[in-house]
C-alpha cells in the first residue's frame, strides 16, 4: 500500500507558488523518504538526482525554503564519521485568518 501522506505532501508542495527548483528538491526528498516519511540524502545525492550540475548552494536555498514553508524539518544526526542531516516530511500548519491575540476593532465594546 502506498504511503498516502507522501503523495499528499508532494501534491501540497506542487500546488504552492514555490520555485521550480524548490519543487525539484522536494521531489528528490519524496523519492528517498521512508515509510516513516524521513530521508537522509546528502547534497551530492540530491545534486546527482537533479542531473549533477553542481547546484550545491542552490540546493541549500531550496531546502531552507521548504523548511520555512513548513514542509520539512531538518535534524542533525550523529553518525560514525560526523553528522548527517535527516529530513522529516511534514505538512505546514494552517495559518488562521485571525490571530487569537488580534483585537477586532469593529466589534462593539461591552
């Protein structure tokens, strides 16, 4: 049975106004994600999956964009020879239209 969360995640990203390169990086993370919705591709692996054009700095920007949008969570994990980055796929929290702290200036005072 396919992991429906992963497909919903990818569909949510593809429906955003994110740059094409951000969507391409998301696709690579999608392809590498486990059933637990986590993956560990390093920058070289991501770059090779995108055609091996040496996109290093650009990949960093796109990963930061996915994180800022709330689609991934990055965690540094200690491994035998240093650290690795684990990417957890997640859905952004919906933004409420009105903050609980926002005062409605049009409402009558009591």
